[in-house]
């Protein structure tokens, strides 16, 4: 005999399943078409941004890719045009952490294409190391890049989107914006801020027919560890991070991730968490917060301990290769292949270290 509790669970399950089916049916009714649309991608010169730019070029979008390094932008543009000779690509040197540069970039994109239909806030930096070595400036850099940069771009693009009566905004946060990851505290704190901004904007901009999608990817094989910033025991920090980024069981191919993100934009999804592992981690975090916190303490104990005063210095990943994390190391070979494929293998120029004034 079925108990009241079982009956209630069955009804709730049926309602949930029905709601899911209806949501999926509605989702498929009005896909956004990228062909002929003006799409702006910050951080579009390498890594995930470049991979998304390639996918959009294949669909006929008119691209504006933004980055701080002119050389990276030139290589990215050449890469896209080699794959898609008919692509329309505008490259802009811009540090989105500076409001006037973000405003100028948006104005240049509108001047070129007459509009901005899609804004993808993808620019980012990764800071790895114990909190003992993280200074206030590290948190400021993370917030400038992951919160203020996207906000400046959004505020600059909103008048155009409102006047044309539509727009799409995609904010690339991180699983670190859902779960505070040990040795990534400045990064996680800033990505949490971006998630809050993105979710709030979605609710308020819907009345203007502007759709905001929040994306929280897990680890992706883009080649980014080579250009990540490390403090503490630099070589040990780089080794664990590069290996985690390389393993198929912990990371996803960048092309697959890019296609999922663009589909979320296409269908106007509120949120996308990329990788099953990331989805399970978020579920675990909110279903059993105390147990999850205990697990994170265990994870932290397994990571390298703080170093001496030299640990306060910032070094990029490529400067800290080890026997376990190098182009010839089998465990990290996927990361180095991705770096070569996605314009991450060349050392960044001076603009990489520039702080906003």
C-alpha cells in the first residue's frame, strides 16, 4: 500500500518532470540565430574566448574580439580567418578593467557593425596559491577583472541594446563562483560576485528583452594553466593545477564547453554549469554543506603548504614546469596541446602585468 509520503513524492516528481518537459519544449521554440549578428567577446584572443570565436565565425557572426595584448589579437584573428576566410573580425586592444577603455571598445564595435547583439564577458585571470600569500592587491585584481570589467562592458552596451529592443549577455563565471575552492580564494570571491551580478541583471533586464545567461564552467582543457598566476610553492602549485586541468575525468574539451555555452546563449538559458562533475559538486555543496565544508578542509590539507617570503612573488605557470607538469609529461600533455591550439603557448606581453589605474 502506498503511503502518503510516497504519494506526495510521486506527485512532486511528476510535476517536476512535467515542468522540465515544458521548459525544454519552450526552450526549443525560439533559438537565437548568430548569423549576421554583432557579437563582442572579451578575452577573445586565446583560450575559451578564441574557441567560442571560432564557433561563432563558423555560424556567420560578425565578431569583435577584445584583449589586452595586440600580438595575441593578431594571432587570433589570423587563426579565425584561416579557418573561416569569409569571417568578419574586428580586433580591439582594450583593458576592460578600465571603464573608459570598455566604453571606447563598445563604441568602436557599434561604429563598425551598427549594433551589439551579443556580449560575452569572458576575460579572466586565474590566481593560485594559499591565502597566506594573497595580498589585498590580488583580491583587487580579481575583482577588477571578473566583476568591474564585465560591469563596465554591460553598462556601455546597454543603451544600444535597449534602443534596438533586444540583446543577449553571457557572463562567464566559474564553478569557483558556486563553490569556494581552496588556493583559489581571490578568484572564487570575484566569480561569486559575478554570479550575483549576472543573476540580478537577468531579472531586471528581461523587461527590455535583454537575456542574461550565467555560465559556471568546471575545469576546461583550454591551455590556461601556462598563463595562470601562482604564489606560494610555485612549482608544486603549478603541478597540481596543470594535472587537474589535463585529466579527462576532471576536465572537459574546450570545444565541447564552447558549444554548450553558445547553445545556452542561443536558447536564453538562465544558467549553465559545464561538466557533470561540476554539477554534482554544486549539488553536494547545497545538499550537505557541513559535510562539504569538511571535505574542502581535507582537500586543503592535501595541497602544498605556504612557503617562505618568496611565496609572495607572482609567477606565471610556464615558469614553473616540473617533471610531472611539462610538455613531455604524459599527465599534462593535453594541457600543452590545448595551449598550442588555443593561442596560450606564447608568453604574454607587458600588458599582461599592467594594473588598472
